[in-house]
C-alpha cells in the first residue's frame, strides 16, 4: 500500500498541554479515510498539523516522502487542501470570490488569473451545488449553504490530497449524503480524501479506511467492517451499544442501549 500522506511520531501541544501523543498516521492513497472520535480528542488538531497550519513539538508529516517543512507555501497548497472546521470569510465577501481564493496557490506573478482558473471555479461550484449562490454574500447564507461554499473553495484548489474537517456538520441528511457521495466520487477518481465525521452510521458506510481516535491517540484503524465492535465503541465513547449490520450497505451500525429498556433504566410509560 503506497502512502502520499503520513506522519511519524507526531506530538502536538497547545501552550505546553499535550494534545497528540506521538501519532503515526498512515493515509492510504486514492481512497476515503474517515476519522471518528469523541469531542476534543484531537481530530482537528491532527488535520491542522497534517496541513502544516500547526507545527508539532516533535515528529513530522511527510507528503510524497518529503517533510512538509521543506515545502514552499504554494507548493504545499497545490498538493494538500484543508477545509477547516469553522472557517470564517471576510465581511461581505461574495461566494464566487471566496471560491476563487482556492486558486491562489496556482497563481504567480507570471501566471495570473486564467481560463483554467475560471473552469476550476465553475466546476467546484457545480460539484458542491452552490452555483446558484455565486452572487450572494457568504455571511448571509445558512450554515449548510456556507459549508458547501467552503467545500467548493477547497475543491477549486484541485489538490490530490484533500482534508475535510466535519464537512457535514450543519447539513440536513440529504445534503450530508450529497457531500459524502461527492467525497467518495473524488476518491474513486484517484484523490486521497480524509474526512472527520461525527455521524457513525455514515462514517462506517463511507469509510474505505477508518481511523478511530481517543484522547490524542489512534485506538484502531482499518476497514470498518473488520474493526468496529461494541467493545471499541464503549471504550471510545463510553457508550454501551450493540453493533448490527446495516442491511443496505453491509457496514456496521451502532444501536446505543441508552433510551431503551435494554439499558436497564425505566423508560417513559413503563411504570
Ligand atoms: N487553539 C487552541 N488553543 C488551546 N487549546 C486548544 C486549541 N485548539 C484545540 N485545543 C484543545 O485541544 C484539544 C483537542 O481539540 P481538537 O483538536 O479541536 O479536538 P476535536 O477536533 O477532536 O474535537 C481540546 O482539549 C481543545 O480544547
Ligand atoms: Mg474538531
């Protein structure tokens, strides 16, 4: 298995407080990797460190075998794109202008805005389903619309490696699936996609490769059908559950015991 993106012994801290405890992350090429784990376990910190927005205390990130520290800013940005968890746009910026910012790493003094840039922006807006919003101001959109606009900007960057931090969080179920289908399609077309998700059912359905994190460590990784067990979920989320098989996709599905008679607690109407 070849890997364009990986890390060695990655340690990251905020103001001396360690958050990632020596992660060896291996992201398989050309498939969709999904990262799950409880709030505050370090998922965003990991993605930001992989994208060189944070520097590790020790350890390193390798892109195509080369430490990211050796890359020029635009060079790295042409290779690896990050959709952050809570991005903010300048006041009043138009959707089309924000998406166009994704082309920045492809420009230089000698190579200004081109037809290729125009085409990439148009394709990215179509893929993220935001073409109709092109003239709107980003800050007046709904949370879900805004999230798809940011996704369009990341797509316009046209990077072979794409990191998406909770791209579905503000979306209704149909739009969540639309984004996940898009991410899967990108992976099928050969891109390497890493996606942080909270919705476990969808995470297990869409992950070719699953990474389960807890407290700044990787506790399991692999094909969700092989690694997801009730013990794992209970250990990671402190949540007693049953694992069943999704009859439509054949992937695991979590049924929490909480809120059912099986939890051993009285339920409304039971007494
Ligand atoms: N900029 C920051 N400064 C200080 N602590 C931070 C910062 N960002 C995140 N943290 C802390 O690091 C831990 C991991 O955060 P994060 O990577 O955002 O987790 P996740 O994305 O898994 O929810 C949390 O305890 C969080 O409070
Ligand atoms: Mg996060």
